[in-house]
């Protein structure tokens, strides 16, 4: 049997960046360093992070002190606010491409930042993994008329291939 490794295997830019930021944070900060959720779905890497003193917590309520690293998927705006209220230091390792997509949707469809935050919070309500584009669109469909929601959906499907991402991305 021949095993061929794809030329594009490995970690994406966002996950590599999150791992680097987590390790840098551990080296630079005394006290507790946590990630909000696992940075990567790889038990070996998670064990290595734990050996470095970087623990993973699933709930912001579990962070009573120290520094929290936000993983590449990002979190809902309400999570940042909750951590800030608790005076927890935050290292935001959200992938710049994920952030750029959110900004493009806000700008393209004229959503006020507060309305965009509400939509993103709603999209996160039952989905801890990530606010994926399809879920975000399903939330928009409940808030917008069908034609406008379809425009958002089509726009989101095309964003991956647009140069607009590269303008604000890595």
C-alpha cells in the first residue's frame, strides 16, 4: 500500500497562528493560561499544550483569573464582554480571515455593529464550535426577508474566493 500525503495537508493558517499565540502567551505570562475550548482537535497537541501549562476550559465561567486565549474559530461578542467584566486578560487568536468575513458581511449588508453582534451571538447560541457561514445565514433568514437572506447566502459562498479577504487577511 502506498500512502500519499496531500501537498496541502497540515494546519491552516488560523490554527497555526492560535498555537503560536498560546505558546507565546505561556512564555510571557505568569499565572494561569487557558484556551477557551481546544485550539485543535488533536489529542497529542492538546496534551503537549497541557504539559506546557496551557489548559483548556469549555466555559468562560471556569476562568476566574489569568489569561484566556481565544481560539481561531473566534467567540461570540458576549464572551469577550463577560471575560472583560471578570478582568480576565484576553489574547485574541481569532483567525483574521474569520474576522474579515464578519466585517465584509456587516459592511455589505449595512448591518450596524450592534445588530451584527446580536446576529453573531444568536448564531453562537447553540453552536460552540464556530459560527460557520451556513449557520450564520440561517440566523439571518429568521431576521431578514427571504430575498435578502438569499443575497447574504450567495455573498458568503463567494467570499472564500474573493480578493476582498486577502485585503484584510494575513
